[in-house]
């Protein structure tokens, strides 16, 4: 496991949650498994009524920052904007509660920002159904 280097950019990972307990542990574990270690997770609880908050709080991870929404946001962009206000990172990454990342995701993508022409980075993704059947969708570009 790599240690945090002071010269590495700090990344804020935004996770908006509304009743996401079904897949939340997988998403959180994928963040903890990142080979890039200089990050914080902004967990914006959009007034969940399930066990999402308890799942997040069960982790003793100081980089996990929990926020409970003062009102329920009906649109994802609204909730993301609230979470973004709490971010301290130079870069922002979005992870939904029903998604997860490969361990090298942040490490591979943050290096692309060394190029001054790059403003946004995306990567490959897979669609996965309830039976863990996958369909790969190839997307890998930077702008």
C-alpha cells in the first residue's frame, strides 16, 4: 500500500446517497482499496431512511466525512452541489453508492492532469446486473 506523498494532489470524492444501503459497502470498499491515498470522501446523506448512515459511520476512517442534508434534494445535481461546497480537494471525483472503482482508478487518472491541456478525465465502465453479469462499455478519453 502506498503512503500519501505531500506533492500528490488532494482529491475530494463526492458520494451522494439516498437510501443506498444495498450496494454502499461495495462502493466504500472500492474507495478504501485505492492505490492513490491522498483523498477525502464527502458523503452527502440526502435524508436516507434506510441504514446508509449507519453503514458509513461503521467505518473508522478519518477521511470519510459525513453530512446530513438539511432538506431532501430532488435532483442529483442539487445534492452534488451541496456536497461540492464541502470539498477541500484540488480535484473532484464522483462515485455513486451503487457503483465501485477498480483499485488503480484514481492513481491512473490523476496523472493525466499533469498535461495542461486536460480539463476532465473519464474512464472505462461496465454495466453490471443483479446476477453480476457484466457488459463492458469502452470509454476512455480526456478533454
